[in-house]
C-alpha cells in the first residue's frame, strides 16, 4: 500500500511537471509576444547581421526576448539569419515571428527621378536599399560593366529610366545596377527603337536631347515643341545653343554639382567644354540630367514646326515664346532680359 501511494504520488508529480512544461512550451511558442500598438512593425536585417543584431532590432518590439531566443534556437534560426525587410504583425507569437524572419522578405517600392548625376542617383538609391552610396557609385562607374554594356561615364546616366520598381531591401549595388540595365533594354522596345531610327537618333542620343528638353521646360505639354526646335537645329547643322548645357558645363568644370545658376552670362559661353553647345555643334557627350519618360517620348514624337528659337515667356511663367526668325527672337529675348534686370537676377 505504501509503495502504491508513492507510485501514485510520483505519477501525479510527473503529470504536474509535464503539464507545467507543456504550458511553458506552449506559451513560449504560441502566446502573443509583441509589445507595439501599431498593426505591424518592420525590421531591416543587414546581409552581415548575426543573431545579436536581430535581437537588437527586435528588442523594442517584443514582450519577452528570452522566450523568443529559446524558440529561435530550437528552430535553428540563430545560425541561419536571412537579410531583408520583414514585417512583424501585432499579436504574433514567437513561432510566427521566426517563420516571418525566415521566409517572408517584404519587397519595397523603389523610385527615382530627376537625378542630375550618378553621384546624386547613388545617394537617392542608398536611402531606399541596403547598399550604401559609395558601393552604388562604384558599381555605376565600373569600367568593365560600362564597356560591356556599350556605355561610358558620360552616357551611364541614360541607363537609369526614372520610374518605380519593386526590389528587396537587401539588394546589392551590382544587383541594382544589373536590374536597371534590364529595365533600360525593356524600355527601349521595338516601337521606341523604330521611332528613334526614324528621326535619325540612337537611343543614347534621344536621352541626351531629352535631358536638355527636360531642363528647358517643366511643362510636359510644351516639351514636344521644344524638342522640335532642337531637331530643327540639328537637322540644319546649327549650334543647339542650349543654356542648360552651359550650366552643366560650369558645374562639371568647377566640381560643384549644386552650384546655383539662374542666369547664363556671355562670359560663360566661352567655357571650353564639350558640353558647351554654344561652342560645339551637335549633341553633348551624354545627358546633362536624368530626363523623365515624358521628355524622352517628347523627343521621339517631337512637334514638326518651323521654330528655331525660344525664350522664357515672362507673361506666362513656365512656358516659352517661340520664334522662326532671329529678329523675332531678339525682340522676345529683349523682353526677357528686361525682366531679369528688373528682378536683379545677375547670376
């Protein structure tokens, strides 16, 4: 009888211990373990991150780090960290959190436009993915890549078609660049290639001219007309005489990409630069900025007109006055110069 009681007691104790263990395991694995009030939070895990880095990111988001760490160890996550952006939803338990960190890398919507140089493009992209601006710029200007892709440092900016794209946050610099080459080739489809051929320009020349058109006018509806003026000049072997190319040349010459120039002076036109379209005929060596798609399509579908000149319209800001003859243009220009002087804009 005594032995029987002992066995019963041991069995009861075992059941209690087992229950406690199961209860602990259940709570550790399946009980909610989030400490934030929003519907979800995001963690960004770098490519070289270890488990301690993950814990540092999760620490403000979890109620109980100890149980998370134990479950992560049991599931083998501590030795198999995956880089990326991951969503932690309110009320998730440790099992769900680890499953999310293992396999649910959330894509981001990456966008860029109006970047004036590879340096600025690298800075813009670096705010959206893991790769830093230095590695991005190095990738953009890699001579082997540029040569094999039929670009050079003057034309490389043309490869990046401004738009929104889906990427994973942990995309490397080279992977971003290679994807952009694919997007460039996709953009230049058969229709656009045929149109470029029809107007006598290569895709790179179209982008170069589009960058000038883009800088000349922000008005999308005016861009085909401005493009038409420049095509008229190209077809007549006239100098383009585009002020935005002078501004670009000055910035390139001084090394100051952010130099503010509101007024081009006659002395600026003497700068010896292949981007000085007052001195050198034809298109400059490459784009002077990143044109948006509307500017590219404006060149491909430029307005057929007889205009050879244009100048800012001071009575309809943002737009321009167009002229067919130099005398008409000089009259329009005089009005513009008078307005500049009245505003005391000297540079």
